[in-house]
C-alpha cells in the first residue's frame, strides 16, 4: 500500500480535511475515522495535519511489516520504533515519541473500553491484546530519551542586524510580534483583523489547543501594523492580517511555507544562521526575564499551560547568573562578619 495524505477543504465541517488514502479509490478507514473524531473535538488544522502525517508513518509501517492496528503490542511497538530509526533521514527522538503517542491514541480510539463494540466498516472486534493502563505504562517505557537542548538567544547585535534587513511594514510587523511579543509563527499567521484591538492597545492571540489569550502590544508595533494595513496590504477579502504582497497569490493569506521562505532569504542576506521564529520567541523570553518579569506573568504572555514549559525558555548565561548573584547578595539580610584576630 502506497498511502499518502490529501487535503480536501471541500469536505463538511464535521470531517477532517486531511485524509489518508491508500489509492485513488480507497481511504485508510481506521486513520480517517480517528482524524474525523479529532475534528469533532475542535482541533486546529495544524494539529490535524500533524496527526495525519504521524498516521501516515504508522500506515506505511503496517504495510511494510504486514501488521494491523489490532496487532499492536509492546513488542510490535518496539518494531515500529526500530523501523523509524532505520530510515534516512533519521527522525528525531521527539518525532519518534510523538508517533508512538499517536499510535497509542488511535489504538485506544478503536479499542478503548469495549473491545466488542462495532467501530465502523472494518468492525474492529478482536479482544484487547493488553489492557489500556498496562499498555500506557509500556508505551512510556518505550519512549526514546530526548537530549536536552539549550537554545541560545540571539545577541542584541544579531537582532539589530537581522531586523535592519527588512524593507516592508508587513515583514517588520511579523518579526516584531515574534521578537518583542513572543508569538509563535503560527499565532502570527493566524491573526485576523478582528483580533486587532487598537483602542485597548491589545491583540487576541489563538495559541495551541485553540486557547485564546489577550496580549498588550507595544505602541510602536501598533503603528507599524497600521502603516502596513493602510499602505501595503492589497485589496482582499481575506480575514487574516498578513497576506501575500506580490505574485499570483497576492492578497491570499501568508502561509507557513511562505514565512519559512522569507526567513531563509533574510538569513542569507544577514548571514545570521540562527535567526528563526523559535529563536525569536526564546530571545523574547530571555530578555523579559533579564528585565525582571515574573515567571507567572511570562507564562501568560507566552501562552504556556504549565510553568515548567516557561522554564525551558529561561536559559541564563554565566554573566546573568553572576549579575543576579551580586544583586541578591547586596539585598540579603545577614549578620556582620566576625572579626578575625
């Protein structure tokens, strides 16, 4: 089976537009049923796309190893991990673990609590090979250890050099929202005109899991956004703030691929290889910590559900630690040192 992912935006809203197909006439039913269920849950298109490509990896392994969904056991899942690690290019540990979680989720979806329940045209009625709770512990034990990466923020000079290479209000606004507002790239691309609350000096941001947060915006960024909207943005019916300025797609929403192309171009111009949206977000977090913001406030600004996620963005340099030590030691109450004869 040569499975592939299709995007069909014309499907009803109750179905996932991302589908797995084995050929031109047959879909991968167990995968598409799972994707439709995630659509009903209200997952974003980005999440559905991620699920679809993770399921594609699983479907291709099924075809190669002559395995079916109902055959999954810890031993089979170990074979699936081995299958991925033997591929070129080799997927990252994070990708392998994510695919493992999706394999477990789709298994649970079809066989969850009642193994005799009719789950659709394929009638997944075989008994559970192992209980859910025991299976989940087994899946956790199979996870690949992920190396801890330290993301180094951009220096002020790197920020200034990269910043100076942009020549349109649109691009300056894009970078400013990530670098000085901490927005993810998809959050910037997902901004709609109705999300710009000029009078309050705020914007509505739709983050991961469709969670919304209200963010304050620097007055200079608001001014840049206004100039982009009034002077550069072409006439269009698009509800999204950032659209394509030139070419055959002029006026259409700027895509993630278009944003990646824009960043590649400016990395070549400035020779700053580390400049990317994730690094900008990390730089924002590190700069805010240095400026004295509290971690709970930073967590809200960055849209994290847990403060431990915020801590991953807080990487202080040796100079930062040394400066904070001296600041704290001066303010610390302590008895005088005894006189030594």
